[in-house]
C-alpha cells in the first residue's frame, strides 16, 4: 500500500517538467516558424512573379508599394522572359542589424530578410540572355512577410 503514495508526487513532478519543456519549446520555435513562413512566402511569390501570373504576387508586396509594383509588373509581363532563377543567399536582420542564424542558435528574433537571387532572362526587344543578381527586401509585419520591391532592374 505504500507504493500508492509516491505516484501522485511523481506525477506532479512529471507534469511540471512537461509543462516547462512545452513552454520552452513553444517560445523557442517562434523564430523557426517565422523562417519557415518566409521560405514558403518566397516560393509562392517567386513562382507567381516568374510565371507572370496576373497579379505577379502583389499580395506579398507592402501596401505602400503595391500600386507602383502592379504598374511596373505589367511591363515585366510584356517584356521579360524568365529562363532561370536561383536563390543564392538569405540574410536575416533584427532592427537593421545583421544576424547569424545557425543550427546551434537558430532561435534569434528576426524582422527583416534580404534574399539574393540570380536571374537568367531576356528583356525585349533584345533576345540576348542576360544574367544578373537581384536583392529582394522582405519585412515581417505581424506574422506575414511582405516585399519592399525594386523592379527597375527588370525593365531597364
């Protein structure tokens, strides 16, 4: 009968340990979730942009830039042919300061990312293949990643 008494005590200790671990994992995973959302956003946006979808991924553009983006994107749809795109680098920032995100310390808060892309494309009226490096600036607004676009290199 004495074996019944340790069970509630062990159960309480086990409960508090599990609750503590859950809280630690929940807090630590916010940055990982943010990076995962950025990765998904990048794939969806770049697919819409490069495939010349009707809106060109404008849902992922900061509101202040959306009208200008749509006007310039119309010209991109008419003049640019994409042949290849490759992500070269993703740099993370917090408050304008660069952060190193590594497997040893992946849980730093981020609020901005700069994605370096390499594009191979042709811009009409030329049919010459052109390769250039372009940076996409992404800002975290709430839980959503939004682009601060620069489309000039695509139409110049």
